[in-house]
């Protein structure tokens, strides 16, 4: 049954995108449509037309000044009530076995949001160390074990339409280079979603060295931007008391760095980031 709506934002990565689209042929029996939102400098229409794809797709152009979340929101205008929405980054490779496991995992109709396992170099040895309460419910300590989690990768997840509609049916475009996964996961959790990370469904993330959202960081103060988005996330989802606690903890950490390293930049970013984060959520 063709009940999957796929969204792929892309930016200057026609080689990576082409490989992913060819991988999706193995999933063609389940695909209702694929919407590609392109922020590339070049027009890749001809390149895509040369690919032998067994499913329908729509190519939408988007201005480079917009965020990747803006591209995802543009794609949602083409949604036609499919049961599942499947969001992908353009630099993924997905084996046919992964698609088979996706269908089998979703079939019991227990999971509302499925996060496939991302395969990366050194994954077997990787153990995530928790530093905050959010860390504890966001990521697995051992990446080889399935579990509930809060943080949902915006560029690799499958979500049930009813739950996604409950979240507001959008991605928050205020999040530029950080925080969209946290915000997306938090809204899904607030909607009552059963969110599940399944590492047995292995997808390879190639981490393309250029293009994509990484280009955004070249035109901004990354450290300050992250602090701004960090406080915005707390403003949006937590009480004023929790927000102030995070501010005070940040100030203490910034003062420590002045005494230890003589560097006031972190404290400056904390204070300015907090002030800049007071914009209206969408």
C-alpha cells in the first residue's frame, strides 16, 4: 500500500541525492510521493530526469537564505493524507533490508515515531556519556540497543500522520544550526507519541563535507547562535524558573572560564544569547 509521504531537503549535493533516490526504488511499493526541496545553486532538474525511479517525485526550488526547516515546511504543502511521513537528509544510504525492517516494525501499529539506527564510523565503540537530564532521555548510552528517546532526528524519522498533526504539522524555522531535533522530539512527546529508536534498522549517514545545513554556520557566530537557540528551546518548552536556572548555571560556567582561561567570550555568549532568544515561537 502506497501510504508513505517522503520529504528530502537538498543543497548542492546532487551526487548524494541521486544515490539516495535510487536506494528508494526498493521502497517504491510503499511510496505515495517524494517531495524534494532544492536550495542548490545549479538547476539539477535534468540530472534527476535521467534517473530511473519507480515512484513519483516533485522537485521544488527554495531560496538559499531559508533554513532546512523552511524547506521541510514547503514540502508539507504537497501532503495528501498519507498514513506516514518519512523525513530524510540527502546524504543517507539505505539498504533494501532496512526498508523491509521499517515496514515490519511499523506493522503492529504500536510505534508512532520510528528512528532508524544511524551507522557511523566507530559506532561499535561509541558510548554516549550523559551530562544532563535531557541527555538521559535523548540518546542511548549504547547505540546498539533499542529504546524510547526524546531527541528525534528531523532528517531521519518516520512519523504517524495523526501524531504529526497533533504537534502542529510544522517544523520550527527559528532553529537554524542547532536544536530542531530537540524541539521536534519535545513536541512529539507532548503530543503523546510513542517514540522508538531501533538500531537494527541500519542507515548510513555519509556526513557530506559540504552543502546542506553546514553552509549556514559559515555566515554566523556559531557559538552565539547555539546559545540563543538553547535558551529559546527552554523558553518554548519549560517554565520561567527552569529558564532562569539554565541562565544562572551558564553564567557560573562562564565566570569559571574567565578565571581558568582568562576568556570572557563564553560568558558574553551566554548573556547575549539569552537576550536574543526572546522571540516568538512558531
